[in-house]
C-alpha cells in the first residue's frame, strides 16, 4: 500500500495528515479504535489494541487532537493530528 504524509497550517493550528490506501475502518468503529484493547472484528490486525489509545494520550499531553476518517476520494484511511501553535 501507499502512505502519504502532509504537513500544513490552518490559522493557529499545525496539521499533520497521514493517509493510506488500505481497507479503512468500519465507520461504526472509528471512535472505538481509540479505546484500550479494542480491535475491530475481522480486521486481521495483530497486536493488543493499544497503539491508537497511546497515540491519542500522547497527542492530548501535547494539547493536540487526533482523529481518523475513511477517505471519501479513494480507499484508505486519513489520520489527522492538530497541534496548537
């Protein structure tokens, strides 16, 4: 698959967006994937379901927000981290 990283500025916010061309995440699970130990059914992903919970906690410690969305323009997922500058 392909992964793209884009850094931009929007007013007083710095944005880091990471997009991929993978299968995405079922829309009903987009917020739940930040819960500790949650793994979407049928994802086939390995691990313990901690990575995104740790990523969100780290972002919040730096007064940042992290969100996920399935791409509307293609297959894949977009993760965006917004930092106050």
